[in-house]
C-alpha cells in the first residue's frame, strides 16, 4: 500500500493519505510510516476507529514494546485495566465527568504543560499514539513543538556548550510546580530518570533538544543556573514558529516522536464537555523491532 504525506507546517507535521491502520500488517507499509515519522516527527491519521486492543496491537507492530510506566500508574489502577494504554479523558470510573476538584483531574492538568511522554522513566517513551474516541463540539487542541528545528536554530557556541549535558527528569517535580501533591508512597514510585539534553534519532542521526516540564535540573550544575538554562531552552523550542496546533476530530490518530518534539494539551470547558482519548506510548528501545 502506498501512503503519502501532506505537510501541515513548514518544518514538521504531516497528514497521511487515507489508510486503515487496523489493516496495516505488512513490513513495507509499516516502514513507510516510520520513514514518515523520521521526516515529519508528527503524523496525523484521520478516520481510525480503533478499539483499545486494536490500538495497542498497531503500536506493537509499529515499534515493538509498549511503555507501561507513563506516570498515572502511581495514582492507582486505570479504569481500562491495563497500564499499557493511558486514559486521556475527563471521565471518572463511574462514567461521570471529573468534578473540578477531583484529584485525578488535577493530575491530568499537568498535560497542559509542555512535556515529552515518559521522559521521567528509563527507558523513556519513544512514539506516542493518541486516539480521539469522543470529541466535544467545541474546539479542542493539542500543540506540538519542533525540537529538532529548534536545536538546529541554536548558534554553534550554544550547541557546543550543551552537547554533553544531562538532565534529571521527574514527573513529581513537574506536577508539583502546579501545586499537585503526591503522597510519600506515590513519590517513591516516581524517582525520575537522567537523560541527555540533546538526543539523536537512532534511525536518522538527526538531533533534537530533549527537555520540557519534567526536566527538573541539569546534572552537576547549580540548581538555579540549570533551571534558568532549561527555561531558556524550553522558551526557545516553543516559540510560535516552531509550534503546530492539532484540532481534534473524532477518530483521529496522531503519532508523535517524543525524542523530536514537545507537546501540551490546550484548555477547553472540561466541566461541560466529555472528551475521551486513549494514548499508547512505545518504549525507547531502538532495536525492539527489525527495520527494513
Ligand atoms: Fe503527553
């Protein structure tokens, strides 16, 4: 099957031609989609009516192993019964919308900060695939920032000065910046992980800045200098020229490369409107799959 991509932004993001990903099993088409990810870092697929099982199965075909520690597990069991699929919804287990003061809603609000999925775990998250199951009649958006072009736009001296830096990523840190409080027991499950500040796509060799809200401090640097550097770089990556806003339609599937982008959910009237999304994230294991 031939898939083509239509660019949606000058430097990244494309929409794929019509395809039913549930039916994509052949190595050639899967590799064509991986090449699309190499080039665009974010791909939009319309009209993908996935069940949870079908979405997980596609993600395994695409990139091997699913990440089961993307954060919310520390708060207790998901209503979906597996940690391999994340419930990105404003719906409680009883089917009602979250109350404004619900602790799970407060936790989910952290997704409105620029972030990369599971950067606070080792291995981190690689590809995330977010499926829109129920989309409200009001505009709802997720924004993406191009961390590759932003890296390439830095001057040589800056690129050299940050090349070998390492950063501690912690979801406890990022959630606490919004006033969310973890119990000691929850915190113990979320120690964080150290990641390079500059990461390289193992398939293409292209580099990108790897940071955002979970980035808590620069290893071996004094706290204030490290945090100032991280803020400056996050501000740089999220300059408007590097940002694309995806407007959700029902049955959209958006795949993004967490090593090449940052993203954030945008606000909507979530006390009135139901929105149900499912996200699967693959483990960053470059050799988990055989690539052509
Ligand atoms: Fe996310």
